[in-house]
C-alpha cells in the first residue's frame, strides 16, 4: 500500500462496533486504550527508524499493525504492514520516515 493520508476524525462508533462485533458502548474505552498504547508504540518505532534497527522496526510496526487491525483501522494496518515487511527485509531504500509520518498523522485524527 502506498502512503495515504487518512482521517479518522469522523468515526461512527455504531459502525465500528458492528465491524468488530462489540457494543458501541465499548468503543470509547477501546479507542482510549489504543491511543495510549499507540503513543508508546510510535515513540519506539520512531527511535527504531532513526537507528535503522531493522529487527526493532519490524517488531514495533507489528505492534501498531496488530492493534490497528483489531479496531479495523485498515489503512493504518496496511501501512504498518508495509513498514513491518520492509524491516524484516532490511530494505535500505524503503521510505520509513514517510510511512511513520503518515501513520502518526492518521493516529492523531482518532478521537
């Protein structure tokens, strides 16, 4: 998946709940937890990218991919997957910073 600009600011909690098989009353709790965990995950991923620590990039992107996939943030899932695979392949030509920036910006739109 190429880098995409994603805006999750207008999430429909009913639709989201239906997609993941939960009651909509649980969505605010899940989103709050996701945002809290993502903050730490993004910090770790940013550091891994700066150091070009490919095994850490793979692991940190995998964490973000998993939690994004669980909540059906499909674009975040796909971009994180690209980062994970690039880290696994130790791809020196991959745009790690560009993907990181797009992921961070997308997460920042989640309310």
